[in-house]
C-alpha cells in the first residue's frame, strides 16, 4: 500500500492545525484555573455516576418486585 503524498501532506497540515488550536486552548487558563476546572469536572462526573447508578439500581429493584408479585413462591426465592 503506497501513501499518496497529498494525503500525507493534508494529514500533517490537519494535525499541525489541531495541535496549534489545542495549545491555544490549553494555555488560555492558568494552572490554578485548570485545578478549578478539574474539581468541577470531578464533581460533575461523580453526580452523573450517582444518577446513572441510582437509575439502574431502581430498575433492577422494580424488576425484582414485579417478579416476586408475579411468582411469589418461585423456587430459590423463599427462605426455608
């Protein structure tokens, strides 16, 4: 497989452009401001994880309740 020179040059140009944009965005904030961004992002991710976990735990619990209401004496579900 040969690499076309125009595709190589185009990829290099796009990569350099993306790197320049990323450098401009990353150096816009001071290290203290990036620390605040990190803390806020961590809190946001924690809250998002909490919400998703609550949703699926509730969904599983409701499915168990529905199964117990449908088959109250299913084997393995009663304590003997």
